[in-house]
């Protein structure tokens, strides 16, 4: 009797190394600056208390860490891209906020069990290759009764369409779960199991650019995944991807005037209590 060969195991460590290189390329802080309101809303939705200990996971250049520090929290931001951590330090210093930024991986957080009152992550932890391990780590470091607060792009929203457009030109690694699954209420619940009791809300952030072409230019030069996709293609391929991304922006634009564009991008705001 013939059998179907088992699919080869995915080398998640290799995927992570590639991801670290991708996020270190370009200038993600430029994109993070655009989406600051998402972190402000999440910190408010989580009702973070002044004086509480907050860990911001996959902090990037520190959006959610800064939002929590502004509320009087004692904050640590963790990321595996040193250049982004340095940008976070610069921003915190400019606002005279006492935030600790330290190198670390959401799948192996360098902190003790139940050592934080809250853990946050804004469109960061969702990109971990091993999603269940990332969820387990975030749950591990929050004390019982503490808060886990996440913001994740949804598969149905603009970022979902953008990643599918890029995947049509440059397929993602085989066997790795889509980060956009974090934008599903059921998937978040399945990742954390009984450890967290959730409430979810679908929200929108509006990207604004002078034109669809300006949107493509910015993402293609500063946003690691788009930059990496462009760099993997030849000249004709880059032109094709740029064309498709501009067309995507026009389809999502709610202004429809042929000039400046406003693109609603859906994300899932998930706030839960650690059991």
C-alpha cells in the first residue's frame, strides 16, 4: 500500500533569522510613526493603571511602550531588532519617559513567570513564526488577573489584501501560518486556550497619502516585508508589484477623488484577563 510522504518540517529558526533581517531593513519606524493612534487606543482600552508593570512585546520603535509610559506605567519594551530598540530609546528620551528597551524574542521572553501586570503588542507578536509558543510566552509572564492587550491586522482588511498582493508576486515561506490569523477572534482564543478571557473589538486605522504612488513608494522603501519583496524581484517584477499595490490602494481609498487617498485598515483589538 502506497503512502503519502510526510511534508518536510519547517525550519522555524531559519524563518526567524530571515524575519529579523527583513524587519531590520528599510525604516520600520517611519511606518510605526503613522500608526501611533493604534497604540494609544489599545492602552486606553486595556485601562492600564499608573504604577503597573507593563511589558511591550515586539515593541519595534516603541509605540505601545510609550503609550503605556504616558499613563504612568513602569514599562519595558522587548524586540529582536537592535536598530528599532535604539529608535525607541531616542523617542523615549525626547519625551523624558523612563522606558527600558531590551533585546529579546517573543518566543523566548527573558523575564520571569508572572512578573508583569500587563503585556501589550501592537502588530508585532503576530509575526512570530511559532504562534503558539509566542502566545504561551505572553501568557506566562503576566500575573493572574493581569492584562494581555493585542492589536493585529485582520485577514479581511487592507493589510490582509496587501500581504496577499505581495504573496502573488513573492510567495511566503511554505508551512508557516499566516500572521494575519491573529486578526481572527477564534484564532486568538485557540492560541491562548483557557489562560486568558478575551473581549475583542474590530477597529480601523486610516492610512493617508498624497497619492497611491506615494503609498507604494513609502512601503517599498521603509516597510521590511514590502522592501524585501521588491528586492527579490527583477525590474519587471518590481514594476508589476508596484502597479498592483497602487491599484489596491485605489480600490480601498474612501475618498475616490483621484488625488490624496485615505485607506481604512481594519485591525482586531483584543484585551484579555489572565486567569
